[in-house]
């Protein structure tokens, strides 16, 4: 039950943040979605990899943070639909750029976050 | 602005819970495979549904804004990327397939949803 509550509450916060940044960007909402997805890809790796070594977290809260906060913040459906929207409106160059920067940038950010997590893991081991 | 933020927040909260339920359900079925079938299903189905609601519902409708918010929270880009990284440490080819096929099918699903 606590897990459900955390996912709902943190999902609300993650979604509200995405809504805020997207609304703030106005016509540049494509750029906002790219930024949100790249930041989220890094933060998720950090939460699952590094955060447990920094502070003590219950499983419920970890799931709330990853599924709710970061899951609600990032979005795959908007990525897909934005791509279709750009390509159908003959903005082929921008559409392809949007797809490539999302995919390549997202993977690099997830890699970066994962490596950072491994460093924390090793750091803790060395101090033992 | 405040209204948008609240709608997206509420939709994402509901969408995140649906994803949690669907992930748990699908993981029990696909527990033997290394392929991230749950996220794959969620992202492709969410893309299809987002295309569908955008094609069917009038622009500026409250129901459209709400469905967009729920589907935004239901689907996930961050887990998709992190699962690709995790999978690539063990199964490089499978990770590559997951990475590319998710994107291609997601975009195709949104297109099909939009035009039908």
C-alpha cells in the first residue's frame, strides 16, 4: 500500500515537472521533451545505481522514485508521437534530428549514470 | 499554466500506477526471457494509444489533455534507455535489437494509431 502511495505521489510530482517545463518551452516543446528524457535517463541510473550507497532507502521509496518520479517525468509515447508529427508535417530534417538526439543522447546519459553508480559502488568497497 | 501542470501531474500519477501493474503482470509471464518485454509492450501500446487519441479527439479537448498525460506517465523513456545499457553488458545483440526495434515500432505504432 505504501508502495502504491509513493508511486502515485512521486508520479504526480514527476509529471507536474514535465508539464511545467513543456508549458514553459511553448513552441519549443520538442526541445523540452528531449531535455526531459535525457535528464531522466541519467537520473534513473543514478537512483538505482548510486543513491543506495549515499542514503538508506526503503524498497518502496526506491520503486516510487524510479517508477513514479522518473517514470512519470520521462515519456516514450510523446517521443513517438512527436516524431510522427514532425515527419508528417514535412519537417523531415528536424524529425530525424529529434529521433537521433533522443536515442543517442538517452543511451549516453544512461551509460554515464550507470558508470557513476559503479564508481560509488567501488568507493564503498574500498572504504570497507 | 497551473491547470496544465496539475493535469499532467494527475495523469502521470495514474499512468505510473498502470505501468507498475502491467509491468508486474507481464514480468510473471515473461520471467524466463532477458528481453525487457514489459517495457517494450508498455511503450509500443502507449505510443499507439497516444497516436489514436490525437487522431480521434478534438484538439484543445480536456479529455485529450488528460489521456496525453496518462499515456505520458504510463510510458517511460528512462527505463527503456537503462534497460538497454543493462542488457548490453550481457547480451549485446539483444540489447541492440531492443534499442532499435522499440524506437521503430513505437514511431510506427503512433503513426498507425493516428491515421486509423
